[in-house]
C-alpha cells in the first residue's frame, strides 16, 4: 500500500492557497494606503480649493 501518493496534490493546493492569501493581503494593504492617501487628499485639497475660491475676490488681482 502506497501512502505517499496523495501528498503531492495536497501540497500543491496548499502552496496555491498560500500564494492566493499572500496576494490578497498585498492587495488589501495597497487598498488601505490608497484609501488613506485619497481621503487626505480629498479632505485637505477641498479645503485649499475652498480657501482659494473664497479668498480670490478679497486678495486676488484687481481687489484693491
């Protein structure tokens, strides 16, 4: 009776699942960093655009 015959497919499936989990973690980390960067950019970018829009009539050219 051969017992070692079924270990190769199980091991290859295990390696594929490990690669899939590693790739999923990588994608999720990149999504987290991009989400943080995007939210900071939107929040502070919108504030700067708002200041510029409201400040141009007061401090812009031809306001004096």
